[in-house]
C-alpha cells in the first residue's frame, strides 16, 4: 500500500514565478539548500498550476510527486504531495517523515526565494512553458 505525504507553503509570488523556479533546473541552486540530483520523468505538466513527476531510479520505490500551485486569496498555496512504497517493510513511515520535512523545506524556500529573487537568478531568464 502506498505511503502518502504532503507539505505546503504560502507565498505572495505569482504561480508563474513559482513554476519557473521549479522547472528551471539551474534555479534550484539558488533556493534549495540541499537536493540530490536524481533521475525523474515528468508525467504531468500544466503550467503554471500543476506538475507531476516519478522517480526513475533509487529510493523510495514507486515514488510519484505532484506539485500544485493554487490561488489562496491574493497569495499562492504551494502543495507538494508524494506517494511511494517502502523498499524495506516497515520503513515507509520513517522515509515519509524525512520526505515531508524535505518537501516542507523546499516549499518554504522556493516561496521565500521567489519573493526576493535577484536579477541573476536563472528563473528570471525568458523561458517558455
């Protein structure tokens, strides 16, 4: 049975701005304190409101995440959801706690950075979705 987690953050940055920070890979160096380069495949792409991806290798197995950017008054709600199977029985709750913390950090950091983004940030360069 898949284990599911969710993390959220709210920002006054527009969904288009957040989406660019998520999909311009070089911009992750600007806002993500830690992230491991991993092989993923994009399986849902609806700019600037939703993207989904699956892990092609590594842990955890059966991993899929969806990031939605939802209007929340004058703000944007970043919702990062994931589901996965534990590779070793009984380890999914621990891995879930670790991922929930990481995704919460990612959501807060991308929100904070997008609100203060400097002109040199790769996400500020022209990109077509």
